[in-house]
């Protein structure tokens, strides 16, 4: 599955159907006559606005009807957007806005000829007469939703979309009757609903679009997709519910019969009636008795779950009654203006018409604020006074520069609860240019400070010294609470300024405390926790998703934009908008985090960690620049030697880095067996292709080495040199907190995670990372943490006991899997067992394991089978976690971090298998990541509180690296080991290896004795 993009907009002018004329949508018809939506691929698929085209033998133009379950979409919209969205008079509008956005997006994507929206009307008496408890457990309609249903119907009237309702019947009954009408007329029908009961209506020529999450994510089902998902064809879904029940509709079903058993029975016998008629043939005595005793209950549940097609319309409907001809511009503009739905007015190109027909009220929109330009000391003082009394403030800053410590600060915007205006301070300050401080860990990196930047003639600007004097105390104080979006670079920048009152100094020092105090929420991190797989955490998309506002944050001003006040250009206005959006996001995002039990992860781990990472980026790590240059020259010489050898073996010179030229040499000239080709028909020369050819010709190994060394030289020895800060002489790598789907940290500029430490060249790269004078590098590395986490999560007794006894787990696995005594395990067997251990964690297939070990797939399959047969707890865990992920759509870590896996429902086998592997390994990898994050926060805080001069400087995989004065080595080593091993209590002990050395390569095991500090 692919994720749905947010509502992407519609043509500015009205009359969509006119725009569609001449471009009738094709309906692809397969051999079996199964209708599939154009350009969507096989269903179910999450909508993304694009997809892979299916090849079809015939393309036939078919009209299309769109039938919508109005109440279902209204409920989805109401709970997807915050109920604080309202007009100036207090009229709630969140359901109206969300409903409109969903419907317009679907209409724009499907381009229907006919549109009808069905609503429930009255009580479904015929169902209640049969079963009084039908849907009895459902909560009443929320008070804030009730008044919005008539407004939604009014919106539909303005849209000229037919509203259909029949007294005593539910919306899906009406949809069934309308779908039958469309099929009789030879019209393709698309049902849009959040109620999966409607899947029973799916037939050839009938698709169902099911809303999944928020207002933008849907899954599309055709007949085959329904059967793939539920195990039975659409028409058998009521039978399935008759047996297994349906909690959402309060249908009991047959006790003890779940969906799996129900599917098996239906596949064996046919219909529900067939199952009940053959109950005596069921093998299980318990199941046979349940079917016989609850046969009437099963039939009742089936009948209640069956959607009625015989709806008694007052007047028989005609399909032509639902023809969609476009909206009524005037009526729709008036409606949207009255409800202050400005984003829709802009999207539909009706803003000017609405303004002409009636002046827009500013309303209560959290994004509509005035602007206050603050330029003088007096204005700064007043702003500080006002902001210090606010309940919460949102901060947005403009830093221009590739790296925080080398950036210019060019403006700060602050929005606050209760303030009608957003404050903009045109502060201008460059990076600190003082000389680097001596003394290494514990010293300020900057002893001087840059002057304020040049001021353009006629432009107001505030000196950073004045900004720090007045607003510094407000921003560093614990109150008011602060919210920001992606604030870490600003924390790093502030820490370099001597004038700033907070720079992570030890408790009791003059600059004690963080650069920004009371930081309650970084909305980028909040959005990441809610969905770590989303492609963007930009404020524009978050504003649409959480507050239903459409904002423009482009580098250039939108057409027709005029400054709201003198001295405010578009850059200033954009910054103010960022502050406005961030403040508006705080409440709905916090509510969703709490609803999903992610608020603890935010408050106790991710927000404190952001401060830790900022301090690590600020400290940086020392680099031996001369050694780096020497290594670069040496690598260059070796690369040149390899190139000469390759040319000699090839018999000519060519561009080794050109896949096309390399393919010609290897496969055309040297005649090596060609593997797969690229999409353009060229030979593939990817690493995995060349590795398979390594034994065919000596040139291949040299090409692989050449390619590897070129990459290392470009990324590290050459790539790191320009990243060394000219003032500090250190490398300030960037730690990324919102990149990986598992919760692991990543790094960039440079990426220190990918240094190949098992190779000599990789170890030499590590050797250039050195401590400051008088310091050493100390590292704490979790031993086999992911295997320990797997032992805890699976509860496998053999694994748990092995870790408790302190055994070599790879040796133990080799003994168990290969059936040899522990003392007879060879290094080769241990290596294979290690590959199996980690292969299980990463969901490695038999093919992947066979490649990594250089063995046959049959042998690899036997290893995996033997492992799972021996470690039955691991097998049960793997099956359990995948099943749970399919049930709820996501997996969690031990600390409740979530990862959504929509691809589990994909009809694409490759995507589905990837999601299954992710379901297995994410709880393990994510829990390990959470553990080291918690350890980082606790160790960092204790170092600060104890006034240690040591600094945490790197986190790579399961390793923490510190720069520590020699006099603090033993104290810090003991503390780090204790905190890392004791950060969480698992069923198995956590073990940390401590190492110490003069650089990141030459590190020896540290036990606490003085001689361990020798290099």
C-alpha cells in the first residue's frame, strides 16, 4: 500500500464535468470481466494519487457513479480534526471541513458522472425488532457533531450532490439499492464509506473505498481484494459475521468461533446454512456443540449483518437524478464564507467571489493573527513583559546557513496563547567567530563572540545583545511553556553565544540551564511519533492534517500578497505564519499523542533527547586534520593503482564509474555472464551483480575494491574535511531524530553510522577521531542488545536462560541449531549461528541468509527451520507479532513507540513480505533504540548535575562515546556502565562493554584500573 497524499486541490474554476469532457476515464476490464479502477493496480491499495498502470486486454469507456455513506464520512471527519475548529460565533466546523475535503478529493480523483450521498434516517426498526441489542453499545452522537450534519447536507446542496435518505433505513441499505441501480444501467459504481459492512456490496463493476485514518487515507477493495483480506468472497461476509460476530455492531456470533475458524468452515462447507447443516461433521466436539446450540444466533447475526437491497423509496430513483454537473458557485461561496472555511474558498477559487459577496470575518481561526514588529529596546522590554505572562508561546526562527554553528540568525517570530498579534523581531546576528577555547571537554568552545551582522540601509534590525538581554530570560525560563518546530539547530546556535543566558553549563554555573527552557513540544517530533513513516513533517502538511488550514510557506510570496504592516516582508510574514501554525498544532497534536499513549514517550524520552542531541552537536568531536589528509592521499594512490590494474586487465582505458562503459567491458568484451538488465536495457553493474561474478575474473574484485574506496574517500577522507568547523576545529555531525521508522537515530554531515569498522580502512578512518588535549575517548557499547530484547519479548526459555548464565549466545545457538556440544563449536559454526541470530531479528529470508553465508537456499532454509524448532518461543513471537500487526495496522516497542504497516494488506507480494519483516524486527530494533535513548538522557543529566567536565559526543548504533578528562575517567566509566545496564529491567540482563583510548579506533577494554587508561 502507498499512503494517501493530503487533499491536493481542485481546479479553480467551477464546472469540473466540463473539464472532464473529452477525457472519459477508461475502465480496465480483465479476462474475467473484473472492473478495476484506472491506474490503481490491484486492490486493496492506499490512495496516493498515482500508481502502477495495469495492462488490460480491452479499454472501454464506462460511466461512473460515486455513492457515499454520509454519516460514516461525517464521523470520520469529526474525529480526524480537532473539535476546537469553529466560527467566530462558536459554531463547530471540524466535521464540515473534513467531510468537504474528503469528498472533494475523492470526486477530483474519481471524476464521476453521478454522485449521491446516503444518510441514516430514524431507527432501523426492522433490525431492532429482530435483535434489540443491535448496536446498543455504540456511544451517542457527539454533541458537537449533531449540529454539523445539517450543515454537511447544506454543503452537498451547494455542491449539487444528491442527498438520499429513507426513514427507518441505514445509509448502507440505501447504498445497496443505488449500487443495484447503477449495475442495471451498466454504470461502474464506487462506494465510499468507513463502514466495512459495505464490502459485501463489492461485485464486478463495484468497488469500495474505505476510509482508514484521518481525512486523507483510504483503501480500495475490489472482489479479489476482499477475498484476499477476509478469506471469503464479498457475498459471504454476512455469513462470516454470523459465525464470528461483530463487536462494532454488538453481534455475538457463535461463542468460541473467531474469524479464522469461521473462514475455514465456510471454505469447507460453503454458506452459513451449509455449515450449520453439516455441524455434525466438524471434528472438534466443542465447536460442534457451539454450532448446534447457537445456530439461531448465527442466522440472526447473518441477517442483521446483511445489507438490505429492497429499500422502499417514496419515488423510484433514476440514475439521471444523481448526475453531477458541478457546483453552484454563488451558493457554495456564501456557505463557505459563512462558516469561515477560508482554505476551501482558496482551493476552489472562490475567495474573491466570497469577498465580493460579503466581507470575510477574521473568525476564531488559530492562524488568523495580527502582526507586531518589535525593533527598539523599549518594544523588546514590552514584548518580554507580555510574553513572560503568557500561558504558552510558539517560537519560529530563521537560520541561514548549511550548519547551525556557521549560520546567520535573521529573525525570530513568537506567537502566544491569548495574544491577538504575533511578534516579529528582526534580529540579525552571524555565527560566533571567537577563537576556539582550549581545555577540551567542559570548556566553552567559543571564547569570543561575533558582532551583529551588517544592516541593510533603511531596514530595521535588533542587535543580538539586546535580543538576549530582554527575551533571553523569557526563552530560557521554565515558564511559559514553549512549542517549536524543528528547534534543535537553534539550540545549537544559541549555545555558541556568550551573551545567551542558557548554554548547558553545570548546575550552579552562570549559564546553567538549556538554551530554551520549558520546551514542551517540538511539533516535528510529535508528528514523527504519530507516524514515523510519513514522507514529510513540513508545517504546511501538518496544518492541513491537524487544524484543517491551507497555508502557503513558499520561498516566494503568493500572487497578490501584500505586507500586513510596514517593515514586514514575505520572509518575516512566513516566519510569523510558522509560529502561528506551530501554536495551532500544539493542542490537537498533544490530544492525539495522549489518545495513542505516546505522550509519555514524548515527554520522558524524545523531548529531553532533543536537548541532549543539540548539546552533542554543539560539542562536536575532535578530528586530526593532518591524518585525514594523509589518509586521503593514500587512498587516492591506491585508487589510481587499482585503476591501472583494471585498465590492464580490460585491455583499454574506460570510465570505471560509468555503469554503461563498465557493462560493455565486462559482458561484451570479456564475455562474463550477464545478469539482469536495467529498465533502459543496459547491463546492471550493481554490487550484488558483481559479487556473484567475483570468481569469474580477477577484474571483478578489483572493480569492487575500487568502487568501495572511491566511496569511502568521497564520503569520509575528502568529504569530512570541509565539514570541520573553522573556529572549533571539530566535526559537528548532525543527529537526526525523525528519519528512521524504527526510532533509531541517524547521523549526517557526515554519516558516522556507515563507517565499515570490520575493515582496516574503516578502522583507520575512526583513528582520525581524537579527543581534546588532556582527554581520552571513553565508549560504552551494549553487548548484543537486540538479541537480549528478542529474548525478553519472546520469553523463549532457552534464550533467556543462556543470557542469564552469561553464555556466548552465538556459541549456544550454534550448539543448539547444529547439534554439537558447546566446546566443539568451531569459529565457522559460531559465525553461521551469529548470522542466523541476527537474520531472525531482521526478518531475513532463506534467500538472504544463503547469500550472506554463501550456502544454498535449501541449507539456509534448514538453518532457519532448525532455529525456530529449537527456540519455539521465538517462533511464537514472530507469528504473534505479525498477526497483531495485521489486526491493528501497526506494531509497538516495549515503550509504546508505534510503526504503521499499511503494506501488510498490499496485494503486492514484495511489499507485503517487507511489511511482515518490519513487523517482526521493529519491536526489537525500536525497543533497543528506546533503551539507548533513555540511557543517553539519564547519563547526560547526571553528568550535568554532578558538574563533570566530560561530554557525550557521539551515538553510533549501540555505542555511546564520551570525551573525558583523564581525572574523570574512572568516575564516568562506572556511572555510564551502571546507568546503561540499569536503565530498564528486562527478563535478561543488559551488558555494556567499556573501552578507553586516545582515538576512536585504538580503544582497549576498561575495567576501572589505572593501567586501563594507557594507550
